[in-house]
C-alpha cells in the first residue's frame, strides 16, 4: 500500500517552488486560525478574570451609585431580604500613604475595607506571606505584593493611613499575591477590616455588598425582592451573568468577525491545496498511468497522493503554529491598541495549539481527497497519450469545494468563540456560504468578464490578450479555483470596507441628528447655567443658538444608565431628534418644565418602557423623583457606554445634582459659519472652552471605528496573500503545461520577453476578473453582514475607495504572482519543448 | 546560385549531468538559394541537433552558422529570435500548432508576433496564398483538434512559409503520418521549392521523402558522412537513392 510513498516525496521535491508556496499557504491559513483562537482566548480570559475579580463567588452585587455609599439602612435591608444567605459589605476608597519611616508621600493607594469573616466566603485572597486580618485586637492590614515591593514594606512594617480622621498606624500582617483583588488600583491596595476603614475615612457607608443567595433560590427572585426594598440610596445591581454578558456584548462582534476571517483564510488555504494537488495529479497523470500499467493498485495511487498531502499538511501546520504565534501577538497588540475588546496575553493550553495544527492537517487532507480520488481513476492507457491535455475527466471539480466548505465550516463551528452567539454564527455562515456560491458560479462569468477586462490589453497586445484569455478559459474550473481564492479574499476586504463605511456613516448621521449645532465647545469643569457663558457666546454676531448639555450617570432599578441634561426648546427649534413615539413638541417642552424624560429606542426596549411609563429614581437620603417617559426617539445623544436618557435641566440640577454643562452645542446663522467661526473659537477659548466642529467630533468617532475595521482589513489581506500563492502555482503549472505551445511560439519568432509578457497579461486578466467578482461578492456579503440581525438593508452606499483599492490590489497581486511563472516561461528551451518526450 | 546558408566546423557538446555527448563533431556545409536538401542518417547521428543550430534555435559549442549573411553566433538572443522570425520557418514532427487558434490564426502567428495585423492587405493575401498552396481551402476556421494529423502538418508548413523565409527547416515532418498523407505534405514542400524557389532543409529517415531532394547529406556519428547528389527530378523516384544508400551500407 505504501510502496509509492517515496515517489510522492520525490514528486514534492521535484517542484520545490510549488511545494514551498503550498506549505506557506497552509501555514498562513493555520496561522490565521491560531491567531484568531489565541486572540479570542485572550479576550475571554480577560473577561473571565474581570468577572471573577469583580464579583468572586457572589451571586449578586449591590454597588453604591454615589460617593457616600450605601447607608447602614440599605445594608440592613439587604440582609433582611428573603433568600439572602450572606451579605459581605466592603468599602473602597483611595488615599495617600506616608512612607514607613515618615517623610515624603509615596503615591496613592486604594484602601479596601472588608468584613474579615464574611469576605473570605465570596472572595479568595491568596496570601504569599503572613496571615489574614481580624476585626479584633491591634489594627492590622494586608498589602499587595506589588505595593510591598514598590514602597519597601514587609510583614511587621507599620503603615500610616491618613484621610478624614486621625492618622492611623497599622501593622502589616500579610502580603496578598500579585496585584491583589482590585483591578485598576495599579496593584497598590491596602486591605483592612471595614470598621477600621470607616474610622480612617470617618465614614459610615459601604461601597458595595456582595451577596450569596440561599441554595436553591434563584438570584432573579432575590433581585426582584431587593429592588422593592432598596429605596433609600441609589444603587446598581449586577450579577455575574449580567456582568459577563455586558462585557461580552462588546467583544462578540469582534470575536465573530475575527473567527470569520480565520475561517475564510483557512478556506482559501484549502483552495490552494486542492488546486495544487489537482494540478499535480494532472501533470503526473502520465506517470500515474505508467504506474498503473506496471501494476500499481488504486489504493496505492490513493496513498501516493494522500501521503504527499500529508507532508504538505504537517509541514504547513507546524510552520503555521510559528506564524500563528507571531500573528496572534500582532493581533493582540492591535486589539489593545484599538481598544476593541478587553484583552490579556492568553495562556495557551497545549490543546489550543494542537487544535489549530490538527485542523490545518484535517483541512489539507479533505482538500486532497478529491484529487487523490481522481488520480485513482487514471487508467493505464493514459501513459500512451501523446498530448497532456486536461481532459474533462481530470479537471478539478468545483463541486468538491462544497465538501471542503462544509468541512471548514464544521471545524469553524467547533472552534467558534463561545461569546459570539448563534446569530453571529448564522451571519458568518451566511456570508461564508455566499463566498462559496460566488466561487462556484464564477466559471459562468469568466469568459465574458475576461473579454471585457481584456479590452485594454487588446489595444496594445492583441495576440497576448487572445492567447492569455484563451488559456484562462481552457480549464474554467481551474481558473475559477485560482481566481476564486483571490475573489474571496478581496470580497472580505470589500465587505469589511462596506460595513466600516456604513458604520462611519451611521455614526456621523447619528451625531448630526442629535446635536443641535455645527460646533461644540467643551468645558473641563461644569459650567453653571447662571454663568454668563451662554449669553457671551450667543452675543457673537453670526451665532444663532447656544445650548448647554451635560452628560452624567444615573441609577435606575439597579442599572447604571447614561443620561444627558438638555434644553428641550433648543432641540425643538433646531429640529433635532427623530421621534418614533410621543409628540415631539410636548415631549421636548416637557423636559423644560421637568418631570419628563425622552428615551432612545434601544434604551426603551431594553428597560421595557413605553411612552407614558414612569421611571422612579431614588436619591440619597430618601429623596425620590418620578419621570414620565414623554417620547421615544430613534437615536439619542451618545453617552459613555450607550445612548443617554434625556432629561430637563430642572431635574438634572434639582435631583441628580448636576452643577452645569459639559459642552455647548452652537448653531451658526445660515451661511455665516465661515465668517463667524474664527471669532467664535477665539471667544470660546477665552472662556476656557475647547471648541471643535461637529465634523471633528464625528471624525474622532469614525477614526476609532476605522482603526478596528483597519485591523480586520489587514487580516483579510492574509487571505489575499494565500490567493497570490495559488496564482503563482496555477500560472507556473499552466506554463509548464503549455511548454510545447510556448516552444512553438518561440520557434516562430517570439522573444523571451514577449512570452513573459503574455503570462503577465494572463495574470492581469485573471486579477481583474477576480477583482470584479470579488467586489460583487463583497458588496453582497457586506449587505448581508449589516442586514442579518438588524433587518435587511441591501441598499448601502458602495465603498468606492475600497472597491478601487480592491481592483488595484487584485491586479497588482496577480502581476506580482506572475513574476516567477513569467520568468519560467521566458526561459523555456525551444528545443526541449518541441522534442518528443 | 548564391549561398543562403553556410556552416563552418560546427560542433555541439551536450553535457547532461556528469556525462557529455558529442552530438556534432565538426560539420561544414553550404546550401544554395532554392535548393531542396535532405539530411539522413541513423538515429542519434545528430540530424536534429544540426538542424537546430542551422536554424538558430540553439548555439553551437564552436563553429559558425551564417544565415542570410548574418553570423548567428554573434547575435544576442533577441536578435537571433528576430532573424529566426524573418528568415526561417520550422516544421517539427509533433505539436506544431497552438490549439487555441484556428488555421488562419495559426498561420498568421508570425505576423502577430512581429506586431503586424495579419487580417489586412498584403498579409491577408499571403495567408490565403499559402493556404491555397497546402490545399487547405475551406478549413480556414478549423481549430487544430478538428484537423487530421496530415492537415495539421500542412498548416505548419503554411505557417513556416507565410513569412517567405530565406529557408525552411523540417525535422521529420512526415514521421507521424501515414504513407499517403506523408506524400501530400512532401508534395506541398516540393511545390514551394519548385514553384517559388523556396530553400528547404528536410530531416528524414525515409528514403521516399529524401528522394524529393536535390541533394541528400548522410550523417553518421556527428559528421557528414557522405553526400548524394540527385538533381531536380519531377518524378522523385527512389531507385538511385536507395542504390547509393545501399552502397554506403545504410
Ligand atoms: N538536449 C540533449 N541533451 C543531451 N544529449 C542530447 C540532447 N539532444 C540530443 N542529445 C544527444 O545528441 C545526439 C544527437 O541527437 P539528435 O537528436 O541530433 O539525433 P538525431 O539524429 O536527430 O536522432 P533521431 O533520428 O533519433 O531523431 C544523441 O546521442 C542524443 O542523445
Ligand atoms: Mg531527430
């Protein structure tokens, strides 16, 4: 069975360039997969760690919304709530510590006051040294390893904490591993008993209460009970699943897109393997025929091809792990730089590494099956044929792509990031399926498209164009395979470009829709409405309106929301906001009279509120406010992490404690922008405001989006790179196959340069046809990516720039890929070509 | 008659790998304009090698070829290609045609390569003319795979002739054909030589084919072993040639 394996090895070494390129192609595909897995893992580990650090083993967390914290009454209410088994309060505040020997201040630390008995039941705090703290006896503290190292403390050292109360000398009894329990404290945390912390800060409130529910009780029931009891202070309630979900919500899209790009790269890599092995089988069919004539069995022939594939797969996958590790850290750096998702250097298990390698090998072998099977169909008579002509029986069968597609898809689903939900998986599959359909249908378009894109070449090089085009249409499925890989890569780039452009357009339109101004003047301190700033700005000739806006946080039913204080009348006269429900004028005027709120559609849906619903807010010290939902708008002013709840200034200052505006939206009189802008900006600066045009604000938003999509585009380039390797292989093969033909052309008087040019023209046409198909597919895929999940939106502005770039890229990549085959062609020996073998 | 082709002390050493083969060991010859010369000899005697050197497809290890007044060994690869394009025509045993192109396009190929449009004016007439000569009227639009082997070879001859080259080289053009088709091809070559004064150099194993020639050069072991002058004969009778070959022990 394995008798022919050494021959397979020889067949690989006989075409070193082809083998090398194929291995590189597999390596890039596997590398991309590995990088995607690693990045997803890095993101998930970061999310998991954040969740664990934040909540530990608690089932619920009630966090204070305001600085003074949750009152004793609230803590008592929590303890008394049915279903609450344990409620561990803690207090977290920052202060400066003095160095051990007295003397200079040594930077800020975070003081965490805990209940020494209850806290260990919800949070682990591994000690590297010393012992835990107790409430009784001498004041004692734990510090983090980092703080001990940075400030030179050890067990038994004394620490002086001074905040609101008397300076307090505390003895360090233990060192907590690493950076300690608080994320974002720069690793400098001092942990003391909560009673002690209250003394240090002369406070009574607690920052949060971590709750464990009674076994068998659902946290949801307890949540409901808590909501009805917690009426004294504003608070935010979170559960580990909530927290995880909110963290994951930001990462899901990112991970899904990354996974899809990896799947596409792998698919393109499989194209390459499939195409290369098909070519090799055609090229070796006479040899295989001879082997068959000499008595080789079909099984031996099968092994002959499969063992070659195995070598390619193993080498490619191994090289891919190296490539993937490098690529993975690049992507990781990209994720951190763009801030697209939380990320930490992933701890990769041997399993992840093995999965990537096995998938690479598996995909290679699946791609090899069809060529191998085709090789077994070669009969002994094949060896007697004079002409090597890819007969229809030996042509690469595009249908096999479906099998490869399904295999890669199945493998992709196995490795699908768990954070990216079913809808994302569906969307990616749909896009991925579209790419396949486009590839399978592309043979239909090759001939007509080649004729069209060949036109420019006709003018200059009629013969070259004719021969090149003919050679491309000779074996359409091979051309489709080669070009398909390129099209798929370019389609990804165009699709991502389309989505990016749409996202930017949406962001831009969003701001224009909700900001009643051409220019924004931002202040670093709240500007009170009583201050003369508004009046001063409005007095500038050419300025039409100036409206103050403040954004802030509010807590509603235990949920943190973004809110904005606005002057409703200004929005009314400037005709901003698109109302979906409620009367525009009533709602906006209602804001100014107080007691009303306007919600964005997404917020209303999330909270289950409608026009006429009442939102009940609790302030500190038993204050309460009811706001009636007066209107629902398509989009509202963007806040820190979502769209804002719009409230009037009366409620903002009276109840939510807002001192003044963060920014002013300024509208110029019609046609006066150019003449007024300079004067306005000078005036704004003299009032300590930072002016920025709406365009610039929009620019900052779209830049951030651009960076994330740029990362994706860069990754999609890898698919194009793999496709380029396929082009090199196919063109070289097509040159070798046409040795006789090229020999005749040379004997008839074609110079080496002319032959090379002909191959370049072939590549040029291939690249252009590939680009055209890729762009078409990419636009459809882009529409699909945007459409699925948000309702179909087929009509979007085509990303002209990216499309132009895709054409240029397709053309240039093909031309670059043609360099080697063209050189090969120009060096064909006429004599060898016309000799009978 | 003027000499159109001259070879002086041609040697060719092939060095495939470790071994080396003396394919030609000093060949000199002169071919006059309008002559029909046949090269015969046993397999491996160097006929094809000689033809390739004479036609500028390859460079000799030493010695000179002077074709239409130009010393081929002095030319660059591109210059040699251009000389080949304008002054020579080749017909090989196999694979003479580009499968993608039809008969007319295949014949017009040398013009295309030279950057001329073969569908216009004089070139168009010339193509029609050679199609006529090789008796392929009515098959202008056929692709090579729609032609018989003999017709394919005649297309190759037509293409070799269409540029009106100084000399036409044919390496066993009938080797792949049956008796009758072979004769048709030879008749076409003869017609070009006899009616139009085309110089022809034909490599063959077949005395029937060689009998069309004015002169037969017999090669052996890389040298011209003998020369048999037959003179121009309309009948192409093989008797005298076979008798001489028998004398030479071939
Ligand atoms: N490319 C090559 N490399 C090495 N040796 C070669 C090469 N081409 C020809 N030879 C050798 O040179 C010698 C002459 O070959 P050539 O093809 O000229 O013979 P021929 O007379 O045309 O034979 P045939 O009648 O079989 O066509 C032979 O020994 C052959 O093996
Ligand atoms: Mg020969």
